């Protein structure tokens, strides 16, 4: 099998360079270079809009082993700017329709294989996540460096606007059992408006499978528009980039707080915290993987969670007394969840929708349903009084 | 249908409840395992996923397995994870680990839970080594009430144990078989486990780990080459080899790829997932590419045995050489492919800067800093080995367990590591056996999980630059490396490789024995068939035939005439390789002894003298033995001590030494001297309460026995009996007679101040529950009949009913012992086998000689094994057994902690 091999490189802003082989699209792309420690789920990862403007390195060396299929998409496109693996494998899985290489090519993502990914990961771990340029066309460091300098990075920039939907729409698909192909779609009992800051499909699927009518709206949608739909709850999705830069979304959340139950995930969690007066900061190299231990401080139970965030909520900056810390990450004790019972709002930094990752935190969707149910009964009681 | 009926009938007959379980067949499905942990607060984590390369239908212990799972999407993996969590909760494992096995249909992902082990298992040991998450250790902490979030991750120190390890390498486990030891049994793999050990290899890719795993096995295979495959194998025969589960199927897969068989077809025949097959294809095709270079350069291929080193660069480019190393090719194999010497290839490779680097097993894919140096090699850019500047010693382990070389040697390596730590010397362990303590990351200061070959060891030595290397603790594996390592300038500490050679080399050793005026059974060596017959004629039959430089009595045989010699000599030559075959006069019915001693070069101290229960000729590893000796007088014991010390000093032993003696007609003979740790070191250490291996390690780095406070032999006032444990029940069709080839896979020990009780304890521990009433069956060869009379009388007096076959029965009756006559198999029914199957026999004493009578009595021994009836196949064994039964009837078994014996 004579694969024609073309060279490709990754250049980091501190000058470190990694030379390997191209296995995706041709070209050059800038982005923040991050690593993900999940051993499974690369298709879900590459299609997660939170990875917009990021170049992903997988720590597990054998990637491409299960190919790609039409069902494991987490959004309508591949968001990763670049994808770096130790070895791109020939796929084998009954659901595989396309190799990873073809998938990257078709979706215009540059793939780099054959580098010492562990060395790269250690570099990021010690030096922090940083800007980088991945290229299969230009290999000369100087020229790449010049181009990289022009790339502004993620801090202080609103990149949610690039990934949010242009128009509102109804989401209909429920969670599908991949073995039986059965979709779980119970009757719609709750009206949920879901802000799309870069929402993963599986969140929307899970909401639908929990009996929600899901109306997805663009990030810029105003609070009054949301409230005019009389929703039972509002969902704040995950998304890419610096949460502090998405000021319009923070304002909207502030206006919605107390008026409607709110559930947020990832960026949605950060926006809720910001709306409650907290600050966020950038983590050195973020949390990206499917093995992060999170402790639920109420139940004392541990959940193994899927995570993908580069920014984090600073709990000390939260002055409001009615906001509780509900979840912490046991690896570094950072904030993983907050709630404000009085305002009927809660959120988690990690990904209870999994996909990829463990299903340990699925209960949070049920918690959202219960919160909506409580508010509904309260309202009805108030009405009848 | 006929086969089905047959199986069901057999199943119903075997089942005590007269019922059989009939289930949907998942033959040929993919097999997966998850290692799961749960704490008392119901926190559950998956430690490791394992995918079997071999399909369902082959026991997972006999399967090549890979971690993590390779062919599952996240969706499928999470379904499995959810199921595993449900299972551990439903079964009710409150705290601890479990192993849960799944069958997955390759075409539709349909999944079944097929087995659940609510305990730590073989796979949990593998998973612990594969991930750096110590399952048994954590399970113990969970059992005493800790929860997963309260336990810290040893490797990162900063993060807790309640997480799921993520790995950034690939792990391949390969089972080690010893079918050559059990010629009567079928070499096909089934749901009954038959492997005796395993090797594990870590690489950054599957291909690399796969290549490292092959050479870790030490079966003289370094690649997937077709050397062992019949050149004339037809296409139909090849397909059979792929369809049937031979232990060496992978080599036929490689052959099929070489013959351009499509991956789909190989998958159909073998049920091995195409993912693995495509990886193997990459390896084979790359191998073919390199191999073709010689054909393309006929001008340099002039028929010399080796090409000169300057040709290497023209045959293989630097990029290709690096790729070969990344694909897991060993220097040895690449050198063979290019027809150059290994050392030349190695030098060339190093000149090109292609060197092994070391990566850390850190449980977290490099997300956090690792504090534990648990390392494996790969061919990449960054090296994380970061050696210290301390005084350090490399300990070479024993590799995969096999018959003749098992955990006894690992015990010694582990103790060496402990000893070095005690005296402030850094210990560096090299081993590839996931079942051992030596490969725990906290046994030594630094652990290299690597194959034990010259190349792999040298890479480590070059990186670490140690003070010295210990080769005498890991059995034959590291011993074989002693000379090449020393040749490469490595300092071997302890007894010198020259002394090791002096003891192993027949001619040199004979000279030494003569010089010391000691006595050996007469013997000779042979390099050809003709020479073996000449030697045997000169010595007179019976003779002992064995290959040199092997452990565990491989291909060793006692032959009583020329015909028998003809039958066994070919195998001996095969096992011997380039070394000569040894022919010795066999001392018939002699008493055998094992002596372990320690020496610092000046002082020699006896660790223990062990008297074998079985006579000389039964492999020492298969013989029961007692420390101290039960039947020897002071004079001969003094002579044993004198000769041991003489030999230790003459061989300049620094460390441990083992001697096997035989006593015949009051005369002491030296059978074998091994200037290294022997299989009996752990037994002796436990019997006398002195850690011999630890002392030896300290001696090797320069301490004296005086400094260590061990200058006098310990004389225990109690008896320690070691008994061997055999795997016969796993190998249908194999005879259970003992001989010079070692067959046991384990051992047990019994202690008491009474020999009979000590022996009885050892028998009970080995699974031979001795009866105190009931029927004893005798069937002994003519030369044993006189001796058997005494035993039968004693047993009769103790109230046993004696049953015997014709000749034996007549002998007993002549001697006034009431004895019931029983038919042999060939004499009609109901016969003795029927009696055994019906559970009428409590003990069998059966000795035999000659091919015909061995064949005749085979079914006696086989049915005894299958019905778990204790049996004895030697007269000395029978003597000890009678003593044990007598002791059991007279007194109660006492229980006492071993520490109290030492007081």
C-alpha cells in the first residue's frame, strides 16, 4: 500500500516545531493548540463547536481506528482547525462509512500524524495552551511564524458569533439507540428555549428525549423574544472561546434570571456565573477528556465526566450569598457546577450529555425537568390563588 | 446433532446436579473485558478496557489481548461501560474490583455480558500493569473503608484514585504456552485455559507493542517471519491453520498476508478483527520490502554468512530503519533480514541517531506530571528517562512464567530490589511479565517494562549507566544474556559469567570436579547422533539424556536401551540448539538432594539441605522435598557441607548457588551445580526464616556475610515440606507419570514439628486430600512389590481395605495381607478404572515401568486426576504418604504462624 506521504508541520507561538505527515486537507490554519485525553470519540470531539479555532491533539496514539459514520456528528460541521494524532489507522467498525483521513479532507481540516504527540502534550502542559499554526503546504518556519503572529488567539474575542445558528429552529431528534436504531421521543411536556452558543447535538437530543419541546435560538436572541415564547425553561449551551467576551449573552442571561428556570452547560455555565457577577479566567491548558472526576457536593457521589473547557469560573469572585458551589473537579479543585435556588438556575462546567464520555451525569437533565416542573406547579398554584 | 447429543450426555454425566446449561453460541464474536472498581459509596470507575485479538471461543487467558479496546466507537464503549456498572451493582460487589467480559457481534454491535468475576483476576493484574492503576492495592484500601476520592493516585501524587486511567500507548499481552511438554495433548486453544504464563509489551503503537511482545515471549521468535512454516503448505492447509485455533495462528496469518490472501478472507477464517489484520499487514509488507533489498542487490549478496557492515546503508535508508524500529522490529531480526551481524546493524543504527527513548506510564496521558519512573521504550523524539546520578544496579527479571521458570525467580528479583533499597543503592528492574511483583512500579526505584533481549537491555544500560547488572536472580533468561552483556562492556556483578560458564560447560566442569577430587556420575557429550550412541554404550544403560543450557529439564529423558535412546535423541538436539547434548550414567533408585548456599567469595554458608521425597531421575522441580533431611546421617551431611563449600569457593561464587547431589550406596555424587538463584531459594528462605536473596544481593554489591550477620547455617527443629503442583487436569490425554522433564506449574509448603504432618499438610495444600479410612488401590511394578508389602501392611493395620491388581495382590496375600483382587483395564469389567470413577478408591499407589505397562496403567492415573483421587507414582512418595496418613490418624493438624517457628 503505497500511501503518498506529504509532510506537514505544527509550529507553536514559542517557536517549537513538530514535523510529521499530512493526512487531512491541504493548507494552513491557525488556532489554539490543545490536547484531549479521551481514548474514544474523536468524531464527536472534532464536530463539537466548542473546538472552534482550536487545533486538537489526541493523547491516545491510535486514532481513526473506528472510522467515521453519519450518526456520531455533534454539529453540522467539523470545527477543529487541525487534528493531530500519533498514528492514523485503517478503520474497522460496523458503523464506519468513511476513514478519518477522508473525513478530514472532505471537511477541510488539516491532519498531522507521526509526531511525538506525547512530547507536544507535555509541552502544552508545562508551557500552557498556546497559539499555533498547522500546515501541509508551507513548511518553512519563518513564513509560518509571520502568519501565526497575525492570529489574535482566543482571549477577549467573541467567537460564539461564528458558530451560533443564524435562525431559530425546532429540534426534533431524540437520543437514538445505535444498536436497535430506535429513537426515544416521549410526548413534549416542557417548552425549552435553547441558546445555541455552539450547542452539541446530544444536548438537544437529550432534552428532546426528556420530554422537551426544544426551540433553538441564536446567541444574540434578546430576552424579551425568549420570554415571549413563554418557555418552561431556558437552556444555555456550550460553546467556544472566552465567555467574558460574549457580553450580549451575559446581559440576556441577567435579564432572564428569576423569570424562567435556567440550566447551563460549559460556556453556558460560565455565562450564568458571569451574569451572577462572577469572573472567569483562563486555565493553563484546560480540561479536555472523558475521565475527569467531579464530586457532587450534595450527594458526595463522584461522577466521571466528559470535559472540554479552557476557561473557568472564579468562585471567590462570586459575591452573592445565594449562589452555591455544587460540583468540583477533584483533580485540581476547580469549579464544575453552581446553582442559585432562589433564581431557579443551575449549571455545570462539564458535559453531562457525554458524547463522547461516560453517562454518569445524565441525571442533570432530569434535574432540569424537575426544576421546570416545580416552577410550573408554583405558577399554577399562584394563578389558582 | 450427533455431536450435540454426545456433549449433552457427557455434560449430564459430569454434572453433580445432572443438568447442563445450553446457551446461544457467540463463537467467533469479538471479546472485550472491562476492569471495574466500586467503593462503599457506590462510586464506580472503569480502570481499563481490554480487547481480545482472538475471538470468542478461546479462553481470554490464552488470547492475545490488547489494551485499550481498539474497535469500539465511543457510543459502543459507553453502552459497555453502562452495562458493566449495572452488573457490578446488581451482583453486589460492595467494594473492590471486578472483571466483566463481553461478547460483541462484529457486524451489528450486539452485545452480551458473558462472564463476571467479582474479584481481582488475571486480567486485573494485567490491567494494573497496563494502566499504572494498582487494582489490588486500591481494592484493599476500599475493603477497609476508604472511598476512591480519599485515596491518592500513586503516580501523579496530586490527583485522586477516583478517575478512569487514560493511556497514551498500546499494550499487548501474549500468552506463553508449553505444549512441547505435554505431547499427548492437542495444541488447539479452546475455552479451557492452557497457557502457563504471559508477556506484556508496551509501545506507542499496536505494531510496536506487538513486535515487542513477540520477542518478550522467549520462544526464539523475533518477528512474524515464516521460518517455522512448512514451505510446501498448501493453500487448503493454510486455510485450516487459520480456521483452527492453533497457538501459533498469528504466524499463519502473516503467511496468508505474504501469499496475498485478502484481509476479508483472513478475517472470515480467523474471526480476527480487520483492524488487527491490517496492522499485521503493515508489519508483514514492510518486512517484505526490507527483505527484497537483498534480492535487488545481487552484486553484494555473495553467499557469505554475513555481509560487511558498510553495505547496510545501501540496503536500508535511515528513514526506513527508523520506521522499522517504530514498527517494533528487533535489531536481531532486521540483521537477519539484511544478512548482517546484529552488532553491526546496531552500531549503524546508533550512528544514525536512531535510539530507543523512554516514555512514562502515568495513568493520565501526560495531563499531569508523573512522579513514578515506570518506563517503556519507543522510537520517538523525547526521552523521559531522566536517570539519576546515584549508585545503581540493574536487576534483570525472568520474563514470562513457564514450566521451570516461574515466580520463584521473581521472588528473588523482588528481594534484590528491596535489599538494594535498604542499603541506599538505586534498583532498576527490567522485566516483561505482568503477573509478577517485580513489575509493580513500587517494588524497585525504577521500572523498565521491557523485553529481556540483548538489544532491549543494552538500551537501558546505555541510558542508565549502572554500577552493575544482576543476572543470577531471574533464572535462565538473564543468565543467557550474561556473556553477551559482558562482551559489550557491561559489568555483571556477583558470580562472574566465566564461573557460570565453568559450571554449565560440561568439559570445564568435569575438570574442576576431578581437581577437587569429587565424584560425578560418569558422562559424556555428543554433538551428533552417532556420538550419543557411542557415549551410551560406553557408560552402559540406563543413561540420562539432556540438552545443555536449558531449564526445567526440557527434553530430558532416562533411557534404558538403545531403542529408547533413538526415540528421544532428536528432540534433545532440537532443544539444545547449537549446544551439545549431554549423556550421563543414570543412578537408578538413588536419593536426591538439593543444597542452596550463599557465598561472598570467602565465607560460604549453607542455606538449606533438602532431601527429595522422590528418587533421583524425577526432576527436582517436580519432586517433593523436606528441609532438614529426614533420613541422612551426620557423616554424609558433613560431607555434603564440605563439598558445597569447596565448590562455592572453587567457582568463586558471589551470591547464591544451588547444587544437586545424589546418594547411591552411601556414595555422594554431584549431579549439577548452578551458581545462581535456584527455584528453591524462596522455599529455603521461608523454611529457615532468612531472606537469602536479599543477603545475596547485598553480597553482590560488595558486602560480606560477616557484615550482614549471616555466617552460620540455620538448623530448624521443625520440618518444611515442599510439594509440586501440576496442571494435568487442564491437559486431557496427558500422562501424569513424573520424570526428568519438569511438568509442575507451582508449589506449596507444609510446616510442622512432625515430618508426617508436614508432609500431609503439603499434600492437602497441593489438592491431594489424603484419606484416613477407606480403600487403597495398589498396582506396582515387580521391583517395587517387596517394598509395597510393608506399606500395605501398615495401611491394613490402620484399618484401610487393600485392593490390588493381580501381581501385586498375589504378593500381598503371600505376605498375609488381606487384599481384594481388582481387574486391570485390559482384563474386563468392572475394573479398577470403574472403581475409581465410582468413587470407591481413596488413594492410589501406582508405579510402572516399560512402555506397554505405562500404556496399560495410563487410564488409572488419568481417571484419578479427573476424579481428584490422590495418587502416588513412586515408592518413596508412597512411603511419605503412609507416614503422613499415620500422623493424621494419630494427631491433629496444628496451626501456627510461620513467625513462631523461627523463634
